[in-house]
C-alpha cells in the first residue's frame, strides 16, 4: 500500500504538471478507457478467489451492490507499467480540456 500510495501521488502530480504546462484545467477519463480497464481488472481478479469471497473488497457488505473487486491484484509492477504507458502517450484515454488549452496549442 505504501508503494501504491506513492505511485498514485507521483502519477497525479505528473498529470497536473502536464495539464499546467499545456494550459488544461479539466480532465475526464474517456468511457472506452474506463471500460477497458474495468474489463482487464475483472479478468485478472477472476483468476483469483477474491471475487468469490463475501468481503467488503467486492462490496458484499452493501446489500444490492454489484460485486466488483476494486483493488488491482495483477501486481504493482504491471499496474505501474500501465500507468507509465498512459502518461508517456500524453495521457491516452483521458480527455483534457480547459479555457486556455487552445492557446497553449498555438
């Protein structure tokens, strides 16, 4: 968890720096990118016993809530590599917008 917390913070700081550098003020994850990540996360989780447990990890503590394993169990190295790929691609799958973004592109 310590590694993940540090990685998450560093990645978000990188995204915010990229946004500032290019004049963006807002971001939104594109639906297709979100859906692809959820599908990948579910495939990885389904190879384990986690989704079958009656645990708060899958939302079993909330009646009627769909059972979905939220944490990524595919390994920190794999998760970090994917995050680094998204950043290196200019934040592929994330829509960046803002009032001054068009001026930064000029």
